[in-house]
């Protein structure tokens, strides 16, 4: 079994910062891309940022310059540093990872962590 466990969400004022973490555990051979997605009430889940195993990153336009994604391959962990937070960043944030087990790769999702930004 594989699990993705997120932490670091919470309530902060606009302009503040939060750091999300997501650790993958279980029978893992290799982790390819990892990423963060978010879903606000009444909206579809959207991509926030992704990072490849080699460290190449991709960001949604709405978070460029404010959010930074990083990963620690030795710990099977991905991070999302969120600065200059805005009320529109309020959402449930989900971790995603493309994990290889026994020669097969598939997407795994975390349970989500709530991020609430007050104005």
C-alpha cells in the first residue's frame, strides 16, 4: 500500500505564509512527478504546481512568484511554500504523486488539507 499524508494547512491572514508538506510512504520503487492541486468550494480541482524527479517545476499563473514547490527525494516528500497569500487561495489542497510500484506507475492522492485565508 502507498499513502500520501499532507500537513501544514490552516488559517492565516491575507499576506501571510504557509508551508504544506506531503510525505509518501509504503512500498515505493520510484516517485516520478509530484504536485499540488487545490479545490475551492463550488469549483473544479485545479493544478497549483508540479515538480519532476529531476527538479523541473511548473506553476499555475495565479501562484507564480508567490508559491514555491520543492521536494526531498530521500524523504519521498514534496513541499509547497506559499507566500503573499490571498483570500482567493482558500481551498482544500491535495498532494499528488506518480508512483512506481512493481513495474507499474499510477497516480496517488492525499486526503487534502484545508487552507483558509482571511481578508
